[in-house]
C-alpha cells in the first residue's frame, strides 16, 4: 500500500503513462533575434529537418506572397507581412517540435512578448558581425522573467564576423548570461571552413555545395593545405585556448536560464543547424509545470488544462470569427471535448480545435502539454483565459508589458463615443492594444509596443465597428503600473497625481509620465510605491 502512495517521479511516470510519454517528447520553443539576424532563414532550415519539409520554401516567401490564406487582413496584404504569430509543428528524431513564431520586423507587437510566455525554451539568433542588438536584448529580458533556457546560434559565420571570444564576452556582459561554446568556428567569412565540436574534438566541414557533412577527426593540416588562408598552428592554438578557458557546460545552470550553450553556423548555408536542433532535442526541457493561482500544474497530470496567449481575428474574411491560440499545460485535449472557461465558469465545447502545421491549418484530434491549438470563437475568449476539465484555477502565464508607444484616440464622429468605448474594451480584451482610461475623464489612450498594432486597431475599428479614428500624440510618453502594499499610500499618490493616472482594462492604476525624467523624479518622491513595466495577470 505504501508503495502506491509514493509520488511518481517524472521518469517513473514517463514510463508508465501514455500522457507522460507524449509530454516528454515535446519541445516548444521560439526564436528570439533582432530583425535581419536570420530568424526566417533558420526557421526554414529547421523545418527542413522535420516532417514539414515541403513548407520550408514558403516560410521565406512570407513577405512576398499576396493572396494566401494566412494573409487574412487587407493591411497584411498591403504590407506583405504576417501580422500574426504562427505556430509550426514538426517531427524530428522521435520528438515533436512546436516552433512559435515571434513577429519581428514591422509586425513586432505584444504578441511577440506573449508568445514567449507559451514556450519552454528559446533559440537566440545573433548576427556574428553585429552581436547583441536592441530587440534581442529586450526579448531576452522577457525570457529571463520566466527563466526560460536559451540556446544560442551565432549566425552568418560565412560572412565577415567579429571575434568569437568577443561575442561570447558581450553575451556574458550585456545579458548577464554565462556561455559555453559547444562548437567553435574554424575560419570565418570567405574562409569559414566549418566548426570544431568541443566535446568530441572532431570537426564538421562546410562543403562547397553548402551541405552539412558528418563529423570527422580533426585534421587542421589537410584543411590548411586546401586553403592557404587558414593557419593550422594558429587555429590549433585557439582551439586549445577555447578548451582551457571556456566554462564547461552545466546542464542545471542551462535549465535554470543562467547559462547558454553556443553554436556557430550559417543558416543560409544550412550549416550548424542540425547541431542546434539536436541540442534542442537533447538539452531543452520538455513542457514544464505551469503556475496557476491555486497551485502548480504538472505537465504529466491527466486532466486537461490550457491558457490563451494570443488572439487572432478575421483569419477568414468571410467569417467574423476569432482564433484563440491556447497552449496546453497538462492532460490531453480531444476534439469535441467540453472544457470549462474558468473566468466565466461556463463550459466551452472544443469542437474544432486546430493544429498548426506551418502555413496550413488542420483539425486536431488530440494535443498534449506543450502543443498549441487554435480555438475558434466569436469574441468570448481573452488573453490569459484558462481552460480546465472543471477545476477552478487560472494560469498566471500572460503578463502585460508597458507600452513603448502611447497615443490618444481621436474620434471622427463624437456622437459615437459610447461605441468607441465598447470597441476599445473588446480590442483590449483581445490584446490588440492596451487601453488606459485617464481618471480625469480625458479621452482614452492606447498603448502598443509596435506601431503596426495601431494600424491594425484603426482598420479593425473601421471594418468591424464602422468607426473612423485617428491618433494624437499625447502629452505622456511612458506608462507604469503602480503598486504599494499600503492601500492608503497608493490612494494618496493617486489623488495627488490625479491627472497623470489612468486605469487599465482590469481597473489597475497606471502612472503616465511625460518623460523618463518625470518618471524618475516621481519615483524618488514616492517611497514605498513601485512603478512596474510589467504586470502579471492575477
Ligand atoms: P530575419 O529578419 O531575422 O528573419 O532574417 P532573414 O532570415 O530574413 O535574413 C536576413 C538576411 O540575412 C537575408 O538576406 C538572408 O539571406 C541573410 N542571411 C540569413 N542567414 C544568413 C547566413 O547564415 N549567412 C549569410 N551570408 N546571410 C544570411
């Protein structure tokens, strides 16, 4: 009897329950990078290794295509970009990889951040000539909030690159993240010959047609004989230094988000990509336990739980439907099952949950923790919503991020103010923009992290609500959630700064500052109050 009461370890349960076995083979990840570092190229190559082979060419073509199913909105067609995050699922080496695409160029938005709350690991792509760039840093910070393990890919080694030691040093210093090179480049730019595998001491050579070949014993002499630009002695010296000077790989530190294994390669030439994918399979974690308001939910549990991290509207222009993207956290989702939407307590039938295979959508029969399904609905679902099989709980997964751009909504027809209010409420619930209502009754402000979100708002208000709006530059530049353990102190602050305080969708108080100086000044003068740039969903 005692044996039965003993809690199962992960390994025990992996062997014992089919659900655990499915969970263990899943890897749900995103790519974080600055625009042009090579995310699209790498995505395409990653998909080549998996079951989604035929789709590889299409990922790149994303920006050029004009009239396909995924170009669902006029605005998207005009710009030829994907406004929305897509999910790509592929099989490789017995594992199921879910790659959640993080919109990056003009389509950078809060969805980019939210996507990172739905992954278990991330690949950080760095342009070898540029090092850590602004967007990478920002996205890394979001990963760090959740201690998401990061695998680093230093891309474009086939071009003029910075010194590899320099790049590692920059990662360590600017991100406060330890590094362990797993491979090391041999030559660079035109003389990039391949990589040295630090653990095995072997090398992998880049062939003329750009295809990765198997590892082989290190033989610098014959490499140098073929390419006089390569100095065998200097390279041997460097490899020796790498082995001696670099930090050994520490699995636990990686899993806790303190150390990143680093790979060098060229996405364009499909070099080093397989090493990266193998590392994701072997090192990156399977779906992790997720924190809810009442308890932690283990991915191996039998009852289905999931949370919505993104909402996409009008995928099909003929229907006013929305797709809520939900990440499964535990159990098994079966098509047609009834789930409880815990925010309202109402049952929702998951009659047509969809799986996403690259650009295509197909109906899902079952999904497990780590998988992402799309749930069609007519505006009933919100960002952060939780589904269960009846248990009363809410995941804390999807925070709000302070907007980088604030605008005041200008309404063409003032008679439609009430309609605008409703429409903004709906748009905020769907996560299109954040809405801040000043306490002094001034017109609402909208906040976004990427300018395209403003265009999306304008188009959707016109098409779905018949509202013609414009945007004014408000007097405020920054918005911060204010919090204080002492309720009285908070109230005092709010009344003293009445005209600079607004309420967000949930009624939480937000301080709006004209500039950074005012924010710092106010913060200094308000001891005990915190001004947060992130708000976790409660
Ligand atoms: P994204 O903006 O991060 O998605 O970057 P893309 O994948 O679109 O790549 C930006 C540009 O860099 C494109 O012109 C790519 O062809 C090029 N590129 C990407 N990876 C490599 C690489 O490994 N080597 C070289 N030489 N060019 C690359």
